[in-house]
């Protein structure tokens, strides 16, 4: 059976390398500040968890100010450990102020994690939640709408007056049509030949009968 090829994501590999180095630097700094044993390993875990909690708050879209605040606090702790262990600090002679910062970090991380985890708006109490709609009572049948009163039919338009000259021309056109086709001219053809509106063509046709 042929094995599926494993796709290596360069960005993921880079992130793992960076996380491992930062983890080691935080451990070394905590160890140099007097936090030995399991406590030295707990410090980098605490910093990384605070970073993750702040990033999740930023991704959630709510209370971004708090998310950015604690993200910068955790990022500063991580970057500070990286810089301090890069040869700029004598790990055999750590200053007192740095020991104080390392010793006070658990309280800061606990406060930040608590605010990020429980600072989001909680669900409304059960009593304030909208209750599920119960069965709806049958509605009474509405009365049938009244039909509008019938409007009176408009009176037929009066026959437009027809000039006698136009009647004479129409007779000539009708005679030519009968001589050519053998049938009397219809109103549509008369209208087209004379170029007049349909009502006027109908009035002219009444004079031809």
C-alpha cells in the first residue's frame, strides 16, 4: 500500500522552532532568577498560555482593548527573556529587580488569564432568556373584504367629425382597393392608406357604407 506524502508547512515549522526557542529562554531566565525544578518549566507555559488566551480574545471580536493589553504583556515577557538570555545579562548574577519581576509573574499571569477567560459578556440568566413560543391560539376568521363598488362604464367616445374632402379621398382609395382586390376595403387598410388615427378611420368607414 502506497503511503500518502506528508506535506510540510514551512510557516508551521518556523512557528514551532520559534516557540521552542522562546520556551527555552524563559526556562533559563526563570532558573537563573532562582526558580528551580518544575517551577522553571512552569514559567514558559504560563507565558505561552497567556499569549494564546489573548489571541483568542482578539479573534473573538469582543473587548479587543483587553486582548491587546494582555497580548503585549505576554509578548514583552517572551521577548524580554529572549533578549536577556542572548548575552546581555549575566545569568550567574541576576539583578534583584529581575528576580522580583520573575517572582511576581505568576500573579500577573493569573490575573490576565482570569480577566480574558471571564471578561466576555456572559449569557443572560435563565429568567431573562426569551421563552419558547407556546402553541398559538387559533385566530378568529376575519370578515370577507367588501368588494369595491362597480364603477360606471365610460361613455363611448363620440364620433369625430370628418371633413368632406377626406371622405372624398377615402372613397377614391376604397374604389381603387375594390378594383384591385375585388373586396371592400377594411378599416385597418383604410387607416394605413390615409395615415389617420383609428377612431377617425372608423368614422370615415361609416361614410363609405
